[in-house]
C-alpha cells in the first residue's frame, strides 16, 4: 500500500502513510488510520475471494446438470462463499475500514479509546480467517454458513476449524464494537455534542451495540456445535433429548441482528454521502439518528422469522412475523429522510452519488420483499427458495456493497490524497448496478417459481433464468474488477485531490488529506454541526458535468 | 483529583462491605433452609431464584460499585440482563406452544399439557424417570435412542 | 505520595485529555466486556431453561445427584472471596499496597479452594458415570432429560471454572503489581477492573448454584 514517491506535492507533506516506513511499522501500528487501511486490504482481498466462489457457483448453475464441479464441491463452494462474505467481508468491512478511519476524525479525537485492542482486532481477524480458510481447505465444510444442526453435527466434512475461526472472528468484532462505544462516549471533542454527532457515527454506535451484545451468543453457540461434534453431549441431538431448533434460535439471536451489523454502517455511510452531494444538511437529523438505534433495538426481537418452517410454533411465528415488520418502519424513516434531503439540493452527480442512488433503489426493493417474507403465510411458499436468496442479496450486496463503494469513492481522496478517474468510476458504477439487477431479479422469479436454494441441479424450465443470472453475475464481477483496477492505479497516477475535493463540510474533512499521523495538532472545538450548508458563507457548488 | 467520575461522598468503606457480605451469607442460608424444608416445587423455585436475584443485585450494586458509577455501566448491565430474559423468554414461548411432536421425544409437552389437547395420541408410553439407588444393575442403560 | 504523583502523568495515553477520562473509558470498556460475558453464559442458561421446561422430572431427579454440601461450601467461598476483592479495591484506592497484596492472596487461595472442591465433585460424578450425553452410564437414575442435565451441569460449571482460573490469573498479576507499590489514590484502575471481573464470576455462580444444585 505504500505510495510511490510521485512528483506530486501531496506525499511530500507529512501524513500518516509516510510518517513511519517499513512493513514492521504497519504490523505494529496503533494508528487507527493505518488499522483502517489494513482492514481495507484484508477485507477487499476476502471480498474478491468470496466473489470468485460466487462466480464459480453461477458457472455451475449455467446448465441444469453438472457443469464444472460435482455436488459435494458445490456444497463446499457455497459454504465458502457464505462464510467468507459474511464473516470476512460484510461484518468487518465498513466498521473496520471506515469506522476505524473516520470515527476519531469525525469526533475530534486523536485515536480510538483502546488503540492496542484495536490492533488486536486485526490480528484476531487474521487468525480467525486463517483457521477458517485452513479448515475449509482441509475438510471443506458443506453445511452452509448457517451450520444448522443436526447436519452440522453429523456431516463427515470438517466443521470444527471453521466454527473456531468464526468464534475468533466474532471476538475481533466484539472488540471493535466495544472500542467504538467507549470512543464515542468518552472522546468527543468540545462542541461535538450527541446531537451534533455525524450520522455515520450514530450508525456505527448502533452497530457497535449489536456487535457487543449479540456476538457472544454466536460464539458460545458455535462452541456448543463443536463440542457436540467432538464429544456428543447431545445438546442439539433429539436422540438424547436435545432440540435441534434450539440451535436455530441461538444462531439467529445473533445472526439476525448481525444483518443490521452489515446494513447499519451502510446506512451511516450514505447519510454522509447524500448530505455532501446534495449540499444540504440532513432532513430530520434526529429521526435518522434515532432510527439507527431503533433498528438495533427491534433487530433483537425478530430472529424467529428465520424459523417459520423449521418446526417453530405457529404462535411464535406470528409474533416474530409482526415484530419483523417494525424493522421496515425504521428503515422507511431513513429512506424518506434521505429522499427529502435531496429535495431542492444542489445535486452533484458523481460516482459516490450514483452508488447512493443504487443503494436507495436496492434497499427499498430488498426491504419491501423482506416485509413480504416476514408475512408467515407467504414465507411458507418462499422459505429456502431463491426468492430469499435474492432478497438478502438485494440488501447485502445491493445495500451494503453499494454503500461501501459510495463510501470508498467519497473517502478515497481523504484516505490517500488522490482522485480516481471519474469517467471509469461512473462507467463501473453503471456496470455494477446493471449487473446486479441482471443477477438477482431472475432469482426472485426463480424463487417464486419454486427453485430451492443451495441445490446443485434444477429442472429444465429454470434454465433460461439461470443463464440470465449468471450473465449478470459476470457483469457484476467485471464491474468490481474495474473498480479495483482504477482505484489501485489512482494511488500512483491519480491527480492530487487537495484537502477537500468535494467541498464537504463533514467534520472529517477539516484535516489535511491524507491526514497527518497525529490527527489534530490541537483538540478541535466545534461550534456547529456537520454538514451545515445553508447557514454560514454561501456554499461553493461545483457541478461535475 | 478533586472531581472524580464518582463522587467521593458515596464511597463505601470496609464496614459496609462486611455488612453486604453478612447479608449475602444470610441469603445463602435462607436458600439452603428452604431447600431443606422442601416446601414444594414452586415455592422452592420461587425462593431460590428470587434470592439469587437479590444476591446478584447486592453484588452488582455494592461490590461492583454500581452505586457510585455513572449511567452507562448501569445501563449496560440492565440491557444485558434484559437480553438474556428476551432470549430465554421467546425461545420458551416457541417450545411451549409447539405442535408437541416437534419437541424432543418424551419431553413434557408430549404428555398432557393443556394447550396440546388436540394433538394425536402418542405411540407408546415414554420411559419413566426411574430412581433406583439401591439396585443399580437391573436397569437397561439409557432410554430409547 | 511522591512516587504516585510522578507516576500519574506517565500513565496518561497520548489520546486522552486527562486521567479522569482515561479511567472512565477503561471502566466503561470493562462493563461492556462484562455484558458480553453475561451473554456468553446466556446461551447455556437458555439451554438450561428450555430443557428444564421440557424435562422437569428428569432435571429434578438429576439435580438430587448434585453434591449440595460441596456446592454450598463453594458458594460461601466465592462470596467471601468477593468480599476480599472489594476490600482490596478499597485499600488500593487508599494506596495501602501491602493490604492489597494480602487480600488478593487470600482471594486467590479461595479460588484454589473453589477449584479443588469442584474437582472433587467432578471426580465423584465421573466415578458414578454421571456424565453428559452418550457418556452417561449411571444406572441408579435413568430417563428422559437426565443425561441432558449432566451435559448442562458440566458445560456451565466448566465454563464458569475456566473463568475462575482466568480471574485468578488476573488477580495474581494485579497482586504482583501491588507488591511494587504501584497503586494509590491516583491510580487503581487495574485492581478495580480485575475486581469487577472476579465479581462477575461470583455473580454467575450465584445463579448457577440454585439452578444446578437446589431445583
């Protein structure tokens, strides 16, 4: 990641990237910005690894029968895809990269509260990833990322290392969340009141609460499955009085809130992006801030909607179904406020904004199908079909990854002091959004026709839509690759961005880009909130077209 | 250190700690006494859990200094406690209202729970719980798998 | 007092404005960590609640096999050790490091006592074949839910025992620092935080004891 000694003046100014040199200085760094960059490298690597598996899966599904792999390989493949994407990318990516990099900059702190624990989280990530990937190479877990019992306790493939890896990754996640909560509580600069916190920080705060409170449940549950495999205590074994559905309760008690660990940071990112590129402050700041906490809160009450057809009681299903719909309420509050923020704004159509538009569309589409899915009677038809697959990919890929890309482009000049090629960025954004639709809209149709998820082969009549989906997936893969290429190229050849290329008034832009090793020479004092474009000197609007 | 995070006036001293310890000991004694007296199942459960809650509160408030902490520590503990109750509560709601055969074999809901009146009769009686401390060898090992 | 005054500024990390904020942050971090511990145990408590609900007779009979005398003794031991830790924190704030060392040593001894008694209990259950799941071979009590009780008994007390061991390690480390006279009115955070951890271990046992031995 070290930039070349370009002739440009940007890297002649002292910054966090060139303050200390050498690999060792990165491996032992306590600087939250460098830790953010380390997370960037690691999670993007994982993302492309998971993406390769996704493409292999789609290629396998091009024909109804066997195409390039056997059924067992296919099962291992989708497990790899799920585990890598969820545990190695979705959960750590935005908190690890943008949370680490920007929370201290946004609240005017010199670092997060516990820098050494922050570094520890990177190593926990590395250790967990190493153990999980090693386990998958050794035995190739074929349970899916959900590890449902009794299959996960009886399958002949190796499961325990992957469980252990996920446990360690969970510890890393807890540590990150804990760090952020304490940082936000104790390290705000004078003038950064709770009601002036940037909305990204609010979203990260809500996320951290979930990370701290829910992740231990997953950790213990996965350990129980490992125990069950090694010793056969019978906790989930009906032959010894155990209830396999208990596993699903415990698993989703974490894993449903975990969905909000993935989407809440994304919502925070787009809240920043929409304000900057509409040149307006947030319409309904408090509503957006508190709806983040609302989602975190309600997220704990809805886990049972994953169990509608698992043998859960009809009564409990009804309760969970109704509770699930409240998530739509809080999400809608956010969507309406983002939309209202754009109203009469001086909108600058730039790559981050295009991704934001994509995000909004995917979130609404995916969210509405989610409300449909939380209706028990409809879910009985859709459970475990491609309809569900398409639904959560709309939220996870369409929502989180669009927001991730929006944030990456928005903050790229902040993090590295260079601009990427805007033309390539727009082209890639369009390609990604089109490719995404082409991949997953056919899957909605397939699911509604009854094609079950995780199946290796399918009847002939599903063939055309599967081909369409695979074609879309290749567009998507191409789009992501283009993004990677021009971003890496921009590190060397990009033009120097200057401290604030977007004329943003977010707190984090008050520092040089890239920031110096010490965030602030002296503690900043704020006398107004972030993104206040209306009052004060007239905003200098710069249109990109 | 004039203004610490907790006001100096509320600091507890050794005397108070010992008083709390005495209270904890007495409560432990109460639990054991009620257990010995065997007042029946529900009384035993109520007393044991109630006393445990009081003891936990004593430890948290006095030994763990919640008495003098700021709000966040109290909030953290309360939220964690509520989440534990949520997890236990909604999980039990499911198992209590299930179609009985979706519960593990020979569990209580297979028998005569009032909300399972319409369930079809189960086939074969469950093996009863048998306590035979005197004669160990005559019993088959384990219930039906 | 002179050494403490000199030591206080050096303990301030560069990113905190003052010691007060730093200590507040440390304590808040510890409380959040304790809440993760509570939710870690919550999984086992949930499993216990569920299986007790499904197999009330099996659990009641199986819990009669628990060794109440040893469990009760352990309860007294742990509660008393909580007292000694609370006193140690008190004296650490006063800067009386010798008392801190003594009290922490007593606490660790209580911890050892607890583990030894626990070991005897485990041994008895082992000899009688009162073991989890498929290892259960005790013919004196058979029936649905009985082996599940022992699965949960060993998982819960095992996880708790692990925490006792970790807590003893933490307290040992703090006691060693107290021998070097490190604590005083300006700086007692390590004693307080490891003390909090020990209290949590006690807190969990307060629930485990009635659930596993008396119900």
